[in-house]
C-alpha cells in the first residue's frame, strides 16, 4: 500500500512540473503565470539544476500521510528512466523504463504499470523549463531554501507537488518533494547522498513481469 501511495500520490506527475518535452501541454492549457524577475531567475536556476541531473544515484526516505515510512536507493538516467529500490523486508521495486512506470511486488508476484505522464516522476525524468511551465504556481525563497510548487488540476494526476532545494546562493541541491493528492493526503520523499555516476546498467531500468500466469502465457 505504501508503494501504491508513492505512485498515486507522491508521484503526481516523482517525478510533475515539466513543460516542454516532459509535459505535453494541451491547446487549452493556461498561460504561464507572470512571475517577478527574481522568481523567474529562481525558476531558471532550478531548471538548470534539474536538467543537470542526467545520471545520478542517491538514497531516499518516503513518509506517507499515515506516518509509515520506507527507505531505499534510487537511480536516475535521463531521458525517462528511474529505479527506486526499497530496503528489505519491503518487497517493492519501482522502475520507469522511458514510457512506463511499474510497481513490482515480489511477495505478491505482481507488476502494476502506469503511464509516466500520469505520475510526477516526469519532473525528474526529462529536461524542464519551469519559467514557462503553466503548471508552476508558486516560488518561495527563504534563507537557505528554495521551493517551487506545481499544480495539476485535471486528470488522474490532479494535485500539487512542491520541490524543495537547499540553496547556498551559488548551488542548489534537491532535498525533498512533497505531494498533496486530490484528497489532500501528503506524501513526502526526502533524498540524500545525491551524486553523479557514470554508466548505469540498462538492466536497472528493465521492467519484469512478476505474474506467473503471464510468464506461462509467453
């Protein structure tokens, strides 16, 4: 259940903000808000930082609305690929292969699939231009902290996601993201030890169908 919340709630977009290639904006999408020059500069800084995360690894801790927590390791390889490995005994593995996000449960032998566009993972999976993204509704800058909020008002991913960054004035570092789903439930995912890595094996982002029935049908 906690992994299902990670997809349905915490990953309103993962992943959420992206305009351009990361988010196909329909013709009726609202125009981008007119931010101040300072806010626009902050959005450009955040976009540049997120776009620099091309091949990275780090740890994560997920806190659900009911107080339950889970932790593990994640791997990101742009475009479109991410892997969340939960620490045992949690049987969950979340993998995005470029088009699909899958939640695998080794105990239940199930693999549930979701379009990437229906999860906030798209925030992290593609390059973004937040200053021109009509879904960005807020920029908050406090000493040492920069936060950007995007909102999706329609569809299965409706809700709000806030990305929080530590800010030294010269550099940004992703700290955590908080998602509020359509029911007002919060899910927070904090990250640590984020660092650039070289080549990541394609097998990390391969989705396995754990259903014995579907395997027998092949």
